[in-house]
C-alpha cells in the first residue's frame, strides 16, 4: 500500500473515531469501554403522554420504522410504557411486544399497567445493563427511544442485541442531536458505535415530533470479535 493510501485509510478511521488503540480501556468481557460520557437514568418518561400524542409522536416514529401488524418488537428502556402500549396496538393480536427496563420500579409499574389494560400481546421483564438477553432470531424491530445515551456499555449491548434480529430486522434509535452529557447522541457518534458493533445505517430521518431524529440500523457482515472492536470518540 502506498503512502497516499495509508494516509487515506488513517483519515477514514479518524473520521469515524476508530483510530487503532490496542491499549484502550476494555470491559471484563473484552469490549471497548465507552469513550464518552454515559448519561444517568433520570426518568421513566421524557414528556407527558398527552403532549406526545398531540404531536403524533408514536405514529410518526412507528410509521418511519416500518412497524406493521403481526411483527414482533422489543421496547428496551420502556419506562412507563408510552411506546409499549402503542406498539401493542400497531402490531395487533398476531404480533408481540417485549418491554424491558433495568429499573425494577419502572418494570413493576409497567407490568401493572399492562395487566390493567389487558394487553395480552405484551410481555414485561427486567433487563440487564449490558445484555438485554433477547432470544435469537426473534425480533423485527428493537426500539431504543431516548435511552441510547444511558447505555453504560454500548458496544457490548449492541453486540448482544444483534443475534436477536430476524432477517430484515432493524434497531430503531430515537434520540436528540446533542452531546451525551446533555441526554442526546450526535448522529456521527451513533453511526460509529453501531458500525463498530457490526451494523450499517439504513436511514436517518428528522423526527421533530420526538424531539430529535430517528435512525434505523441493520446487521452488516460478520459479527465482530469483541477484541477487534474499537471505541468511537465524540
């Protein structure tokens, strides 16, 4: 490889924030640690449901994500269940929704709501910080709504999610274009972290109804080895 090609490759890696760093911080499982601030979990909801419905938030997001009757979807970081309830209605009686949260109190309140509203196509369970433990080859869409910036170990999390997607399945991220310290994720950083875990961007859409943007990611190529993954820098 000539010097010009080497320089071009180095610039490409730097643009994605993935310059080789064999001594970068790693988790016990061998994944790179997030090289940016991880926002704390502060609330099970970021706005009132009435205000969100007045903006037609859920309808716009589900339409852009291609959610259809009969699909099986996961709502990770479900909180009070704003999306869980509306996803259940959209996928209908032949579809399924799995709602997870890592905060036991949020999980319990959502489970009570699902029982109260008699949503037979919804399951609720407590998730884990680094691995939502989703069953393989099971989901058409995995939703991460206004919570990606709160994932403590994003590389391992995304790596663990990938086998759960069916053929044609995608991860749906809704977030705000601002630093993670301000409870958002810059799109370039999001693209880089997903690429590091073996995904490609399918489409990004401005989503003012949801306070930011929507991005769809699909698995691409072989799932990388944890030690081969590199951290992205904002």
